C-alpha cells in the first residue's frame, strides 16, 4: 500500500523572475492568470502596477481585481494591496505584482512579500513577479555592477520556499529596443533610465545573474551535508557584506551556516553603545537570512572562534579583511586574522576584502 501523502494546507508560490523592468514579467503573470481563469480556476488580481503599458493593461480584462487599500501618510494618500480583503474573498489563485515592494508606514506588514506569506498561510496560491537584483544575497554584487544600492530586497529563503520559478528572458539589445520604442517608460523617463541603470553591460550582467539563479534553483547541486560555514561577525560596516557572501556560498553548497561574534568580554552590554547596536543589527540581519547566530564568551577571540569551528565541524571560515592601519603587523585586526589562519590549518579560511560602493 503506497504511503498516504499529507494534505497540503498552505498555498503554492510561483515567482516570475526577470532582470529589469520591461522584460515582460507582469505580462507573463497576467497571461497565465487568464489561462487559469479560462480553465475554470478562481483567479483574482491582488495587485497590479500598469506603468502605462497598454498591452499589459489589456491582459487584465475579464479578471476580477481586488480594490487597493488607501493609507494616509504624511499628508499624502497611498494605495497598497488590501491583503485583508483578499483573505476575506479567499480566491483559489491571487496575482501579485512587484513582490519586493515596501509598504507605506501604517500598513499591517512592512513588506509585500510578508503579505504574500499571509495569503499562502491561508491556503491561497500566489503568482508574483520580481527582478533578480532584489535578492538579498546579491545586493553587494548588484551595487558593484550598477552603482545602485537596491533598498527593497527579499530574503533568499523566500525563493527556496517557492514551488516554481519561471524566468522571463529577453536579450539586453531587445530590451533597449523596447525602451527606445516607449514600450517600457515614457520618453523622458526612458532617456533617464538609459543614462543610469539601462546600460547594456549592466543589463547583460544582471541577465546572467538571473539565468544562473534560475538554473541553481531548478537544478541544484547534490547536497553536501558535510559542508558547514562560519561567518565571523563584528560591529564593522563590512559585516553585512560578509554575511551575504557567506549565505550565498552556503546556499550554493547546501551547507549549514553560522554567524558568530566573539566580544572581548562576556556578553554585549560592556561594548560602547554604537558598537553594540551595530553588532546586534548584524546578528539580526543574519537571523533574517536564516543563519544560526552565536555569541561566544572567551578570553582570546581567535582561540574561541577556532574552538567553536572544530566543535561544530566547520569546513569554511569567512573573515573580513581588516582595514589597513599604519602598522599592519601590530594591529589587533591583523593579529586576529593571522592567528585564526595559523590555528585553523585544516579548515578553509577565506579573508574577504570590503567591496567599494562603485567598483565599475
């Protein structure tokens, strides 16, 4: 007798992924919504951003749209997806545009992806759209390539939660042609876009990211359960980039990941307020990326870090490269890195330099 599969109570998440505005993500989402509705499924549009694109707007015809919720903030009125209304309507499938969007203050949830998680928890299937540059672990790489710091990001675990990811691909040349024809933006905005984000080398690099990410999610490498990664976290600003780097490698290797800090004295209360707040912020960021965090109590930070690595069978340690002081051999940062490398001869130690904001 075959095993009985558990009844699924959560909705299914399908992400339509692209690399830039105008490649056709929203059109693809609506097109699939039309197909599903024609097949007899109960489909609604939870949120749709038209951007004045008439061919995309035409694909909404015949689909029920849940009215947006109006929220007053700083003497202005904003419109957001009305998640409560969607939950009350409880369709079979909900189409949600612009997955990484940040909701206006006063909303029940800070991020649209959190709204989507509420819909999924209620058993509603969601079809949504996003661009690759909004993936949290790619934030530093996108900044290097484009010179733009993307503020609206989605944790990597959300993509892993997705039941299906579909890439909408378009060559950079074809996208720029669409931009010139006024299909993506109005002429003034299109010209501004070409002077900034919409440069062919940038688009080509982002497209490659999207292709690689999709291939990785659809056909992941064989699990390497023996791989375990440790990220050394400090109060320095470079810690955020180091955490992203470690998380990205851990995802690629299907490895467990730890973010570990070693304060000079037990606990964090003895640290100066600024350092303590920065360290707590970095640890909280790591937790949001589903990384286990640890605060070690020890007299010698290097000894403690390597001891933790050995106890937990760590195979890779990620350290931030210290900023170059006047006398490198005498600095505490250099001494710490050198000692960790000396003690951890059988563990791969990667010393990561802080990436400049504008590498290209």
